C-alpha cells in the first residue's frame, strides 16, 4: 500500500454555525474535533480559529490556546492557517 496522508480541515474560514451547528469554534471544540479526526485516521489538521463572536481571526493568543489544547489531547500534526 502507498503511504497516505489524511488532512482534516476542521474549521473553515467562511463557514458559520448558521451553515452547520456542528462547526467547532472555541479552542476546546477545535481540540475535541482534532482528537476525533486523529482517532478516525487523520494525521494532520488544517486550523483556522474564531473570536468570541465566531468570526475568523488571526489572533496569536487564540491560535496558541487551540494548539496547546490539541497537543495535550493528541499527537496529530497542526498546520495553522496562514491566510
């Protein structure tokens, strides 16, 4: 079998909770989603983060919190958004 890398984009920049109530937004929700993806076979997550209102943000503090929580719960590779 050829090696395979599965990347999960767990929270897009434009999708909202109005589009789907299952969208992980908080750092805690993002960490849970990343952990679930790892358990399902993904080895990497592409990570966007949101502010308190659910809007896409590039806040270093929110990224740091989300990444720290993900790393506490899983060994999945985190590729943060650079957009």
